[in-house]
C-alpha cells in the first residue's frame, strides 16, 4: 500500500502538482476570456435571468430546470474545498494563495461557460429516457476520439469515489466524532442509507434534494462566517491588502508561519482553486446536461455563476474569516499527524533570521536549498525529550511544547525513540504539541473567534456535513453518467449500490491512498477536456453568435 501511495504521489508530481499544470489551466481560461471578449462580465446579468427561469419552457427536452441543474453542479463544487481547501491554501501559501484562487475562479467562469455549452450541445437521450452528457460525448460524437472519451469516463468514475465519495465520508465522520462524539461506524451507516435514498431516485430526486440543501448550507455557513468577520472588522482591510500585495511578492514569515515564495503561493492557490470550483475538469457539464433547454449556450450562461458563487463569494468569506481572525499564523495545541511531521537535523530558532530563511527556502522547494533530515535516537523522560540535535517541524512550523505518549496523552512515554530519515519509527507513539494547523481544523478554530465563541466550531461541523454530503450526491450522478457512457444504463444501479457501500466503508477507513489516486484522476479528466474545448474554439464562438442572433429576434 505504501508503494502504491508513493507511485500515485510520484505521478501527481509530474501532473497536478507540477509547475506547468497551473499555466495550462489558467492559459486556456485566459485564451477563451480574450477570444470570447470577457463573457464572464458581458453575460453575467443574462446568466442570472436564465437561472431565475425567465426563459424556461416546460416542454423543452431535459430532466430538470436551469436552477436545479445549477444547484446540482454547485453541490458538487461547494464542499470541503470551501472549508478545508481555502484553509489549506492559506496554510501553504499565505494570503497570496487566496488571490490566485480568485484568478482561477475569474478565468474559470469562462472555462465553465465553454465546457458546459459544448457538452450540452452533444448530449444524448439514453434508453431509459434520461439525458446524458459531458465531455465524453463531444469527444466521441464531435471529435471522433472514442479512446479519449473512454479515458475521460474512466477517470470520472475513479474521481467520483476519490473526490466525491470516500474523502467526503471520511471527513464527515472525523468531524462529527471530534465535535459531537458519535462513532464513525454510526455516522457512516446513517449517511450511507440517506445517500442511497437520494441517489437511487436518479437525477430528478438528486436535483430536488440539492436545490434545498445548497441554499440552506450556504446560509448557515455565511451567518457563522460574518459573525467572525464583524467581530474582527478592524483586520478585514489589512487582510484584503495582504492578499493583493503578497500576490506578486509571496508572503513573508509571520508568527509561526515561515513564509511562502510567489511561485509556491501561485501553484497552491491555483491547485486549490481547481479543487474548489472544478472549472476545466469536465465534471459540471455532466450535471448541466440534464437541464431543460434547446439552447446549449443558455445552459453555458448558467454555469458562469458557479465559480463566482463557489470561489469568489464563499471561498473569499472563508479566507477573510481565517485571515482577519489571525489564526493562520498562530500555533495551536494539536495531535501531530505522521504525514505533517518531520524531524530535521540541527536546532532551529524562530528568533534567528538565518534559521528562518533556511527553513523558508527548504519548505518552498527552492532549488539548491536542502535541510537534512534527522536520523538517530531521542531520549524521552516522562513524555519530554531530554536529548537535542534535532528540530521537530509539524505542519510547516517549528513545533513547541512537544510531548510523547503511548495510547493517550495521559500515559507519557519514557525511553528511547528511533528516528529514521526524519520519521518516527514507532507507530504506537502519540505526538502532541503546539504548531500551525490546516484544513478544516484551521477553519473551525477561526470560527470560534467571533460572536458565537466556541459554538462557532459546530457551525463548521454542520457546514462540513451538508457540504460534503451534497458533494457526494452530485458526484454519484457524474459517475453514473460516465458508467452509462461506458457500459449502458444497466450498469448504473450496480454502480450506485457500490457507491453507497464505499461511502460507509470510508467513514471507518484511511482514505489517504484514495486521495492520491483522485489527484491523478482529476488531471486525467482535466487535460483531455481542455484539449477538446480548444479544438472546438471556433465552433464555440459560432454558437455564441448564433445564440445572440436568436435572442435579438
């Protein structure tokens, strides 16, 4: 399993985490933004008119309304990326990362417009009478690249588990257990049954449920967020200023945060931006293909709103909560995960600028700068290390007040610990202390810095539950449309059953391997989709011009 994990991480290093990937993603968005003369600005008002039903006709082909297609697609994108993803981006790249998430969203509005329009244009009616669409259909029916369509569909099925199912279930179970104390097996059992009741009913039931969940979850989350923002209103202006100013310089060290280069913040911001709004990935067009309309461009208009709502509004609100509260640069008491923890050779001091600069360059992968990992033994007495020669880095920060225990923090360890190449060998040892935190934990702490106090963390848990559950609903539909393309409508029901079973299994399992596989699958979805829409750029422009001619008439 470790070998397989290393293999997927290696692939991801050449794909999604590679330096070239953000430029491809943003480059396609920038090209279409200029080529179509900034449709995300020119068509924004019209998009709202379409989604509110101004042009709806009940007798047009499709399975659901523009609004429900939008909420289904939004339920797939508004999820853990908005709670965990923003926090993770800021943790890695500082305030600058939020700017690059904005840039990804702004250009992504055009990318979504293009991919949804073209996918909707080549949708088909299946044997069971439902609509099926997505990039695999225009790849097959228009580009005559069956092999590419099959590769995309397979990647979509993998991503439905790796993005929409297993990590979401695991995240919900972990959050509910830490906040409310319910066992993961109970949470997984209840939610997998609820998931089955929703998705076994197909797109009409999925759209009906998501059209209610999405507005509710957004309202709850926004109320909790503004309780923090208004409580720290004096910090909002400086937070905005740091986002913009750091975007072109990188973020300097501040508090426990050791800093981030411009290149690192750019890469992490774009990467998290894609994870948040999925613009260019090709997933949302699958949901939009179900909309009732004869005009593919009109559904493309609706999709312009997705990155705006998902990233420019919701992610910005999360970012302001984290930045204005100041928690992103503070060290907090936590239990250290093995994946976040490294023992470095030598002793580093945060008050020493030379030490900080060396760690800054190393953590930002600056070529030529290398901090050696520690190999040796550590003597521990009553939970505290008594030997030196090393520095423990946890979550990209120098750990403080570190304790070592066995089984629980109430059973301190005494003895010798072996460290090999920066990693603690003994698996049973629990390491705790103060360090930076990231992902949902960082957002939860930030939500306690407002008018609701400690109750704020419950808003994050409830928000995470609704966000992640709705994401699982939407991705089940993406997966079953991909299965329909690959093996026909009869394969959908077995897929849905396995999908629900996977949701239960993930609540009590380690999904690290699945996350790694998903990271690769997302890029395998994204690159063919970007290639395809570039191939059809002239057809896209012609479709837009024809649409407006009809509107004038």
